[in-house]
């Protein structure tokens, strides 16, 4: 009888239940918190790159880059404002020959009689390594932002 009483009192005892519930829930909450933080970092960085591309567009419109040195100067401004490496900021001249739907990289591809529209294509790229990739989960996130602005 006394064994039955101690078993019944043990069944009513709930002093350790909070610890057990916490042990189950805490890892899930921690992962959700870290994941939410990481996703907010991804969104913030993408927004920063979009803003930098808009800044490069504004600079290109304000003072039309006529030489490669001027294009390089715009690249340097964007690199400084974003912290991107030289290979991650690319400004390329593009040309539209007459009423063609596509742009070309070489002005010599346009006929001398065609009206030529000149563009600057701004491409910013970056690879982000979320913390969960260090545990073998998921993969890197590639950012690529491209803006094209007509400068003539």
C-alpha cells in the first residue's frame, strides 16, 4: 500500500516539468531567433546593395561618365560605400543600335547611320555565408543587383 501511495504522490509531483518543457522548447526557440536574425541581415544587405546601385545610377545621370577613368571613379565610390571588393562592382558601357531590342557591348557593332543610345550597366554582386552553413545546413546566398541607366 505504501508503494502505491508513493507512486501516486510521484505522479502528482510537477516540480521538474518546467525544466523538461524548457529543455524541449529552448533549442527550437534559439534556432528560430538566430534564423530570424540571419534573415533580417540578408534583407538589410540586399537593401543596401539596391541603394548603392541607385546611388551609382544617380551619379551617372548627374555627371555623364565620358571616359573609362570616370566610370572607374564611380566604381570606387560604390565600393567604398558598400565595402564590396573591386571584382564585385562592375560598370559596363552598353549601346543600343537604332531601334534594336538588345544592347551590345561594342559601339563598332552599330551602323554609322543608326542612332545610338549609350547606357551604363551597374552590377553589384556578393556572396553571403549564413551561420547555418557552418553546420552543413543550406548553402550560401548569392546577391546580384543590376541596374541600367541611359546616359545620353
